[in-house]
C-alpha cells in the first residue's frame, strides 16, 4: 500500500487555539452567569467538542443549560487574532497538497473550520472536511474519520491521520488509518510522533515502508 491521503485535526496541530478557545468559552459561560475555563483548564480539555466543553464546565447540576449555551455559542464572538500557527504550517501544507489528498477532521463546528481555513488562507489545500455537525458520534468514535474517508473516496489503509490527543489515536485506529501524533501530549499506541510539520513527508514514507515490509 502507498499512503495517498493525509487527514489533519485542527486544534493542537494546525493552530494553537487554547487562548482563543478559553476566552470564547469564558464569554459564553459568563453570559449565563457561570465560570469559564482558565487557559490551563482549556489546554486540558481542548480536544473536546464545543458541546462537550460546555457540559464539562457547566457541571452535573446545570446540564439543562447546555443546549441554550450551545445555541448562544453559534453567534458569540471569537477572537481569531489569539490564534497562532506553527511556523512551518504555511509552507508544509501547500507542499503536502501537491503529493497527497488532504482532509480535515475536527471537533469544531463548520463555522469554526471555516474560520480557520479563511483566516489562514488554506481553503484550497483541503479536499474535504468533517466537523461537529457531520456525525452523531465524535472522537474517539471513528465515525468522523470514516465520514471523511468516504467523502474523499480514500482507502483507510492508504491514509494517515495527524492529531494531538489520545482520542485521535483511538478514533484513527478504529477507522483503520495510521495515526501520527504531533507534539508532546501523553498518548499510547500511535504509529509515529512528530514535533514539526516538516517531518510529515519522511514520517509517512517510514509508515509506507513498514506497511510494505521494507
């Protein structure tokens, strides 16, 4: 098999969104009189969906406010100026798109994914994206990855997913794709780990060689 498609998580891989997300949820929860996450708390829970984060910080006794807060979040302001992108992303992604079919698998809503691709001018590099609204079940369930594989007409055995959390490893392997972890998060079972997006090409080649018994 030869790797032909590369899927990316967004938060924690293509952008550092912790500060922006923390402020976003502080604004939403504060609107309803609840305490939002600190930056440190956000970093710990940044892999969750929007609804999952709201449920966590509302607490068990206020779960009945989740849908109200979630609906409000669709129109709440979001400061993309607080985002930072890995310095190598703006060059690595266009280069990868010349060789591989690229897709996005994120717990973000469609609006959040569009905010990312528009802000950094990346729309043309990704052939498909799957967000929160596209599946009923979310990572670590494999459904989001299976959905984008179908959209891309891609073979799982010829696909690599790049994430940053254990939920990415679990979802990827359940979908049958190889998983590369970006960064230093404590995870187990990944096929490879990278600390720079410029390492992707060499890492994918190593995965290819392993699959082909080289």
